[in-house]
């Protein structure tokens, strides 16, 4: 899967996605987070953008905002291709990323 937003482009293999978590169930504008199995932020070339992304989301999360074009289709494709664990409740701890091999 390749995701580009706000000048940040990341390529994450389907196997690199462990879960999709809804951030706020009660929000009028849904936001989900992809929980990644490892850190893919090294792909962000600009060191300032890499730092800001890590500060905002952490190194193993990737947001999918309500305004993303064809958002529901995107989430359906991710569910279809990725080997996902059960969704987590909002505010729950993220799973530890798998050790690099």
C-alpha cells in the first residue's frame, strides 16, 4: 500500500499493517489509524517532516482522516489484503511492533 499526504509518502507492505483502530467512535468525522508492525518513517526524506510525523502520530501509526477520497473503499481494500488483528478500543495501547528480521 502506498500512502501520500502533506508531503509525506510511505510504502507499507500489506503484511506491515497489524490493525485498524477507530480513534473516536463518537466523532461526526471518523478518523482511523493504521497500526503498523514496524517503523516505516525512515522513508520520509525530509528530517523535519519525519520528526513532526513521529511526534504527531508515533512511529507505528498512520492516520486515515475523514476527508480522504474514497475512504470507505480504501479501508475495505486494506481489510481485504492485510492480515489484521482484532480492532482495538479507542485509547487502548498499540501492539508492540514485531521484531525486524
